[in-house]
């Protein structure tokens, strides 16, 4: 199956812990993203990588650090988790950064709950 | 400030009926507008993409319209099916601070009842 896959699907952890979410796409896309979907259902961009290079880095705490070992992978590491980090995190990819003609392909999300 | 607003927030219709979802945006400069369908527990899936010059675009029973003058878009669903129950998200893309970004609405939650 060609897709964007992210793991784990669910993550429950205590405050103060460090956790990682992994994302892989086999679509041959050059650009990958991390989005956060809050309780009001808005999706907001966190990071964007194009060919392993950081392109967009929105105002997110330094505790969030993306890592792209190759253009098919974009992982998200979160240090010192806080209650407010609880959300659904979506990985996505696109053919190129300004993808005028094609939609972004999203993963199925990772529901992070910090207790 | 670039924003996308959708209405209604939620909608319940009977199977087989039609419905129309609305999207107003204040994004400038506008690049394109997309409608996504997000099933519960899944990521958004693209339904339609329209550029500035396009007024309407169809994908099966889904038809999107765009009025770039009034900055409004609608998504019309014909002959609804139970599987249409989902959130429908309007997304406008623009160049903001020299970065190409997608600006998401909060979605309309549609429930189709038998």
C-alpha cells in the first residue's frame, strides 16, 4: 500500500517523559510535515521538511524536535511532555512544498495523551 | 489575519438527502482551496482542489464551488450515504511570510442517519 504511515496510533504517557512519533511515506514525495490537531479540531502546521531540510518551523516549544534521516522519514521527538501537548499529531507528505495540483497525503494520526 | 471559517459546525441529515457546507476565508494572497474529508480516527483525505480561476469542481457525489470575489466556497453532497458521515475541512493555501502554508478551517461535522 502506498501511504503515509505513522506509529504509534495511540500514546499515553506521564508528564515529564520523552517520547517519539515516527512517520514514513512510500509515495516518493519530497516534502513532509507535522501537524497538530487541537481539541477544537484545527490542524496547525508545526514543521515542514523538503528533501531532509527544515523549511517551516512554526512557533512551537523547543521541546519538539523533528528529525528527517532521509526524505521518506520524518520523526517527531518531544521532551519533557506537558499536559497541553495532548492532541492528535498528523504526519503528511506532498510532491513538493508548494503543491498546487495535488492534495497532501495525511497519515492516520497519533493520539497523544499526557497524564 | 488569514482565517478560514466554516458553517455549520455540525449537521445531521437523512440518508439519500443532499446537503451544502459553507466556507468563508480571509486569506490573501490566495493560492488554492481544498476540501478534505476526515473520518473519525483517520487523517484528512483530499476531495477537491480549486485554483483562483476555477468556479466548480466535482468528485463523484461531491461538488465544490468557489467564488473568489466574495471569498466563499461550498461543498455540495448529493444523495448522501452513511459513509459520508465525517468531518469536512476547508483548507486555503497561501504564501505567508515567504512560506507556502495551508490554513485549515475547523470543519463541519456531518452525520448521515438511516
